[in-house]
């Protein structure tokens, strides 16, 4: 019998993006671009509000969310130190294209 679908080698169409998480202003979330990896759980972020911040990837997301230079992420600046932030979410390539089409990215 011939295998029709499933497995690692199966070819499928590009997945249609149904929902994309956007930054929530009430939670003080901002879009940012990863500009450099500093090692450990730390990254340098170029935020959409024009500030360069040092970001920290929480341990709960470190293994599941592989962050590279140039990735678009959602961050939450620290309340007591505005130059540092937590990385909350990482966008995939189709999600970034959707954000560009809708005008979230400049």
C-alpha cells in the first residue's frame, strides 16, 4: 500500500495563518527585532518604540522557542528597569508576513 500523508517527509501546502497574536497595549507589550545573541538566555532587542533593550528569554520558553538574529518577538519591558525586557512570543515567517501586510511592522 502506498503512503498518502503524514510523517516527516510528507509534502503539504503552506499552512494558512488563522490567528496571529498581536501585542497587547494594556499589558505593556511591544514588538521588537532581535539584533544580537548575547549568550545564555540574553539577547539585544531593537524595539519598535526606538529603544534598544536587553531581553531575557524565560526558562519556560528557552527550550521550546529558539531565537535567532532577525526574529520578530513580542516583549514586555520591566516595570522597574525600562532598559530590560522579557521575551514573551516569537513569530514564525508566515506570521511576520501577515504583520507586514496589516501594517504592524514598519
